[in-house]
C-alpha cells in the first residue's frame, strides 16, 4: 500500500510539473509589437502639406500605442510650407508620436542643412506643429568652416537659421 501511494504521489508531481507553462522570453516578447516592417518610408503632413519624409531600416508598432519605433539608419528629410527641402536629420533610432506629429531621435544625431550648417548631439526633438528642433543634451554646432560652437540645450527652426544655444561655450572667428 505504501509503495502504491509513493507511485501515485510521484505521478501527481510529474503531472503538475508537465502542466505548468514556464514564462519564456518568447511568451513575454510576443505582445510587445504588433507590427514589424523593414525598409519603410513615412510621410508627415501639416494642413495637407508634406513636412517630413522619414526612412528607416526597421519599424516597430504596437496597435495600442500611437508611437512608431524606428531603428537602424533613420533619416528624416524636413521641408518648409512650400515643400522645399531644408534639412536632414540622421540618427540610430527614433520614436514618431503619431498623435502630436513629433519625432524624438536618439543615438549619434546629426542635423545637416542645405547651406552646410551641422548640429551634432545625442538626442533631439522635432515638433511638426511648431516647426522647431530642440535638444537638452550637449551639442556641437558647426556654422561654417571656421566656426564651431559647443553647449548644452538648443532650439532652432528647421534650417538652423534662427537658433539659440542655452548654455554655450566656444569661440567664433571674426575674420
């Protein structure tokens, strides 16, 4: 009788172990993104006019969120109200907020204008409603072959002609 009880007890233990479902990384990750796309292009508009064309190698989207996660080789071409190209933002990754039409760029961010100005930073926000670029991070701003400014915190229009460095440091060549 004791032997039979031990066998029954062992069978119940194996049954309980076999019926439990371990939490694997596959079970946890499967609900993180509903859609994953590659080699994408997105167009943002304001009042029917194209303001930005976004390209990325990878796009991840969750149906519940109004945000698009872009990874690898992100390029954002910015246009003025007459659809004239003004600048190009490059970054390693970005988040597009579909509700507010904002783009947050991260990782080796650069903004290059048609006339040669260049902004380098770690993170950047472009606000489509305001047509402005912002960063609170440290930055390097190259305005010409001889002028480079450094600082922390930056605000500008999309072609970097009307800019403000909040905590500047550096020098300007007056020649």
